C-alpha cells in the first residue's frame, strides 16, 4: 500500500449514509472527493421491481473489498478509499453500494472510483434476488460497466506524456 491508511471493509445491514461515507475519505491534502451511490431501481429488464435482496459470502466479500481498496491505493495516488455494500432486503430507491475516493486531483479520484465500482460489480461474492411487483422472484447477475458508453480518460501521467 502506497498512500493512506487501510480503510475498513464493510458489508452492512444498516442504511448507507452518503455524508458518513464522504466524511470517511475526507483529507486536507485532497482536492477532490468522488462518491458513487448504487441504488435499487424500480424497473429491470422490463420487470417492475418491488425490492432486492442481497446475499453475501461474508468472509470472502470482506476480504475482496479490502483487496479492491488496496489495489485502488496501489494504482492511483489516492488519499483514502471507502467501499460499503448492503446485505438483506432493500426497497426501491435504497442505496445498495457506496464507493468514495479522495485524491489530490479529480482525474485520479474519478478513475479510481470507476475502477472500484466496476471491480465490485464484477468480482464481489454478493448475489441479488429481485422481488417482482405482483409476485415472483428472479436472481440477477451484476452488469459490467459498458466501455462503449464512455471514452477512456487518460491518467494525469499519461496526459502529461501526450502533451510533451
């Protein structure tokens, strides 16, 4: 780990408070804080959703979150990083996952946050079951970030090399 202290990894049954998450990564040396909040949406693949239930392989998920946070600190010059993921049944609109990153510059904070949530969605042993309005349940696979929607943003170092 290059910078910052090891942030505690969390799976929680408590509601996620965005202000608490932001405060956990604030640092006087940071010029930017990026916060991503994932929420339970009301419609998925044409189905009206009543709620989502998140189930985790807790020990492995906690370990994986610590690894993701460590990788973020290793790859970007971040000051602090925090990842929280809910467990249990969540109604529509509830925050299910939060990722916050502080860094000296905004580019690194955005890149690191995007990487962290993408890695969480791809590799965290957390499963979700949708409860459909009117009855029925569906197990849902996580969706990777679609690279085609956005262009890659170069890191500060690579941007400097392009200018030079």
